[in-house]
C-alpha cells in the first residue's frame, strides 16, 4: 500500500490545502501522500528506539542484553522451592517472548533461486534492517520505489541514493515526480519541469520512475479545482522522457475495487477498511475505478516507447483476464506481484498457473515491504490497527513462497487483513520462477544486484 503514516509538515509534498479542490463541497481523501516515501523520511528524522525491545506478543518487554535463561534464574532465585512451578511458568513465558522477538528462521525456497524485489519502500536510515531482512528471506536485490525527487531545499533523492550506496550494490532506487510543479505550471509547462527533474534523477543514479496513486485520486490540477487525471496531457513530457532515458515507470493506479463500495461488515475488505476507514473512496468526489483504469490504458497506449510496470498485478488483481488483455495489447506493459498474493491466490489455481506460464517474461516479483528504523515501522503489504510483528513477517514471506512454489490448497495468505479467504498455490516450475524472481527484473530495469558476500 502507498498509504503510510502522515509525515511532519516539512516533509510533506501535498498539504491538506493542496489535497482538496478549492470547492469545499468536494472533499477528497486526506490519506494520500504525494509519494509513499514522505512517511518513511519522517521516520528517518524522528530518532531512535527506546531502551527495551518489544516481543512479538505485543506486551512483553525484555531489557536489552537479558536472556530467557537469566530471566528464569532470577525467577527461581526469588521464589524458592515452593515457587518452582511459578518460576517454570515465568521461564516458559520468557523463552516464548525471546523467540518471538528474534528474527524468524527462513526456509530457503527452491534451491536458492536469486530474487529481486522490485517493490519496496525503504527509509534512508533503514538500510541495515533492509539488508538483514533480505538475507533472512533470500532476496538478492531490492528496488526502493520511494526515492523522492532531486534538488534543494531537501535533496531527498540525493539522501536516498546515498543511503542505498551503503548496501554496496544490492539496493537500487526509483525517483518520484515532484507534483508541486503542477501548481506552478499555469503556463502548462509543468510536464517539462518534471521531465527535467527526471533527467537529473538519472544523472544522480536513479534507475526508474515511480508514480503513486495520488495521480487520479489526490493531486489537483493547476487551477486547484479538479483532480489531475491519469492521462493529463500536461504530463506527457514526463512519460516521454522516461522512455527516452530508458527508465521504466512503476505506476500505481486506483486501489482495491472494494474500496469504492460501502465500508460495512459485508465488504470483503472490511477488516482493512475497519482498521483504516479513511481508505474508503465510497461517496467521495473521485473518479470511479473504471474511469481511472480507462485513463490508465490511454496513458500506456500514448507512450509505446516507455516501459510501464503496472504494480499490484497490473492494478487489477481482481480481474486477471483484463490484465491479460493489457499484456496482449501493449508490448510495453509489464506487471509486478506486490501485495496482491491474497487476491491472486483466490482465483482458480490452474487458470493462474496458465497465466504465469503464458506471461512468464512480463511478470516481476515484488512484495510492497516497507522498512523503517524499528519493527513498529515495518509494513508487510498492508498493516492493521497494531504495528506488525516478526510473526507477521514470517507468515508474509513463507506464504508468498508457498503460493509461487507449491500447489498447496487453502492455506493462509501472506496478509490476512486483505481478506478472510484462503489461497491456493500455483506451483510454478523452477525455470519460470527464475524469470519472475530475477531475470525479468534484471532485463527490464537494466540492473543486477551485486552478490551478497556475507550470506
């Protein structure tokens, strides 16, 4: 998900006044940041962690340096023989808490196939945490889609590129467009200004461009009265320049279709909407889902020399047939799998296997993992009302591998909050997995990570 916690004002790219048209009756959702990185950048400047580490159970706190065995010894010493049963219970609880607070042990999938995660959001002070996560789950390289844009006063792309450099070739960065240019572009030259930013972004080291769902749902046009449409002509220079520079465009359009339906308990995404009611578009002055996707297709068709990576399974995981039609019609159209295994896994497994087999050269692996400086700042595809735990991480990755690599039936999805249904695995061959996990990304991005030397 691109929605992350609100950043301080000095790190926002879309203030509340810019989020809404001037007409006060047209209330827009207030949860869509200009780019998903704004919250992660805010976390980076927010400071460090406290003096205790939180166990995955949520309430247990273990002081740094304290072990489960030392906790048991303390309990035994203070209770005496009559309290040994109670001490044993304390020890067992401490062991469970220590295990929950330790990184999960990851089973290695399919003979250590290399993997590039093309869809991550990484804070500039979370590089060490990111590398540790990648090593845990056998991910060779990652793409940070939250690079921001270059230049003063904040030089945020420069900050992100500098942070990624500490990963020694294992993290690449996509730039983001500065949509503030639209408000300044009453002469209709905002697209040229954004294209110039992209040229500078490539010079600095960015390898692609990420467009968030704020386009079509949040950014306003130059007059401040309307939403900027996905196929707005003023943006043409930006998308054309991306093609000229050989920079693929990862683009997020819309959201789950259920977000346009009433946010009631019979909505299939009620768990998610119940935790985040502001994510609902029902009754909001925004385009319908179909209008957004039609504009998106016009955008893809208008720039045949620009490579589009439609994130979240082509931005339409509910309808693989429509995604297949887009892949058939537009050779410049690719998709990633980020945060949509729950949706993909509810479709007939045989049909989905045929889909992966037919389009094995056009699908890129991604997770939509967000990495901040602490565990509480993590995001595994989507978040609930409470911070995610290491147990959530383990389920997220193990269920992801299980979906792609086995034909298992009716198991828990990586992100249960996205729907209460079970999913079926597609059991792809090793040759197809290699393409989806690594080769396609290396070809489309013109980038390969350096080998991990410490795994």
